């Protein structure tokens, strides 16, 4: 076996088996529109699966409205109207033999170069370097002041 051949052997990831050890790192495509997955985004992921990679990690999938960026170019994963499209994406990727993982994203006190669409929350009310706003501190029940 050559030194790189191991890359093309299956590997177990918990209960799943990846067909090889090539993983596609998370990359936001900017194809979602207003936080909704589009056919274009799903087709882009399907094409990568058809290319032979073992595991695809999606770009950041926002977990709550408090972390959506104003451009709304991330998949807003908390929304029910995204469920079917996310399922479509998984099925399309699986049909080509690849595994799919959704990268869950909450930006906290960061804004990833843009403005958040909603109210900014983080573990502590400490402004991050280069950011305009101080986030509200999260508590067990939500954020202080809620
Ligand atoms: C267009 C683009 C979008 C990206 N989106 C994400 C993302 O949503 N989440 C993330 O963790 N990293 C993201 N990254 C970072 C990549 O996953 C990767 O860590 C980075 O490109 C460094 O790897 P490389 O040297 O192989 O390019 C993105 C990178 C690019 C180029």
C-alpha cells in the first residue's frame, strides 16, 4: 500500500462508515436566500458528494434567530420551513455515497464581518475586539433583560 492509499480506505465515524478519509471542510456558499436553503445550494453539495469525498461538512447552520447575520446567507437551521430542504440535501448527498454533517453555528459576540440581524447574546457581556456592540449576557433562561 502506498503512503496515501490509506486515505481511500473506509473509516468508522460513530455508527456510520465513511467510504474514505477525505472530508470536505465547512464552506458557506452564500447560496441560501433570506436564510432559506435553495436548490442551488443543495445541487452544489450534491456535486461535491458525486466527486467522491467521504464526508461533507456544511457551512455554518445558524441555531437561533439571535445569531442570524443581516445578509441572511447562512442556512437558518432552527426554521421549520428549512426542514424539508435540509432533508433533500442529506438524501442527495447520501445517494452519492457520502456522509453529511451540519456545522452548527452561533456567533456569540462575533458578527463574522457583518451585522447580526437580531439581538446579540454571548456567555459574558464582553465586547469582542473589533466589534461595535457589547452582547447581552446569556442566563439559563435566555439572556439577562429578557
Ligand atoms: C468560501 C469559504 C467559506 C467558508 N465557510 C466556513 C464556514 O461556514 N464554517 C467554517 O468553520 N469555516 C468556513 N470556512 C473555512 C474553511 O472550512 C477552512 O477552514 C479554511 O478554508 C482553511 O482551509 P484551507 O487552507 O484548506 O482553505 C470557509 C472557507 C471559505 C474559503
